[in-house]
């Protein structure tokens, strides 16, 4: 397997202004990664997103790093200002950005952190046609540029393995698949190894992630922890330090013939550079 790192892993340093996305490219190379995934394109110097994307691509070419994926937000339920067609058009514009970066795959959301207890979002089955139609429009456009698209098990509403499998089946296009995040299934209280056993055949890309987990009957452990849909507590941590069966998930992917990139997406409170480096070392051990 080859390994990548998501620029999201450096989020704390990017927010603090101590690193830029261009710095992330150099750091990923120094750490020994084969590729880097960009979450949006965020110029730090006032340049346009297009200009910055060109610079990121050149920096990756110089360091001989693959742009393993491009990740953007999307919401096909609420749309852009309530207009789903406008949101599809906007996301297609992000496909153009991926092309500038040299990325051959794009991960976009199906919807944004939808609350299943409100309005039309109560039933996934009810909104599935709307989501699948929008995802299909985007992937048809992306296919014309040689770019594959996918959704991630992310955002509570469109996160369970059964739901993302249904979405891929409904889109029914060979250019559309899944970004399988081995940690995120815990957000909906689903054992990652069972979920991976279901969705591995649809995987275009994999996120390696780990979480600490505390039972929902415990007192709230405080800052840094999120509540799962079932009321448990999770917190991001270094790969290998939490409860996610990382090696088992990797073995499942290999058994299903997956030979793409595995990207670290670190989101814990530990110091980012140390956490990423330890995570890469552990991933290499687990995949041997």
C-alpha cells in the first residue's frame, strides 16, 4: 500500500498561521508520504484559488508527491441558497479545481451534517433520489475529465454503511464510489470492521483515522470529545492509540483487492506533526 496525508491533519497549524498548504507539501515529503490530499484550496497570500492550485500542483511535482485526492464540502439537500441545481454547478466548479491540482479523484459531501430529527431529513429513503440524482450529475461531469467522485461516510445522516451503500447503488455509475473512513463509522456507533466488510467493494479511497471512545453513560469527558448519534463520546487521536481496528480494516481492504492510497486524517488534540509521524509509522507496520 501507498500512504498519503490529508491537509486536514495539519488544521491546527494552518489555523495558527504557522504552516500553509504549500508548507504541508514539503512536510509530507519529509515525513515519507507518497501523496497528499488537499481539503479545499486555501491561499495564504491573497492569490486567487486558481493561482494557488497551480502552485500547489507544481510544488507536488517538484517533491514527486501524488495529489491523492481533493476534498470539498457539498449539500445537495439544502443546495446553494436553497437551490440544488446551483449546488451541483458549484461542485462541478470544484471538479475543475481538482483538474488544476492534478487530482484524479474528488470527495464531496452528499449533505451537511443533517439532523435526522428535523423536517424532510427524518427518512434517508425519502431524500435518496434527490441525493443520488445530484451525485450522478457531478460524476458524469467529472468522468469527462478523467476524475472519479465519491462520498464519505460522514456527517451523521449519510454515514452508516448501509446508507452509503444505498447511495452508491442509487447513483449507479462506474465513476462514483466511496471514500471509506475507518474511524467515522464510530460516529454512528457502527463497528468499523463490520462496516468495512460491507463497503470495501465500493472503495475508491481510504482514510485511516483513530478515536478514543467512552460509553454514553459516563460523565461528559469534556473539550475535544464529540457525541455519537447513539450518545457515546469519541475523540480523535493518533493512529494506533485508540479503539479503531486499523489493521483489521486494512486487511479487509486488501482482501477486497484495494490497491489505492490510504490517507491519514488526524483530528486529535495531540501535537499534529508528532501525531502524524507516529500514525504513519504505525500504518506501515499494520499494512506489512
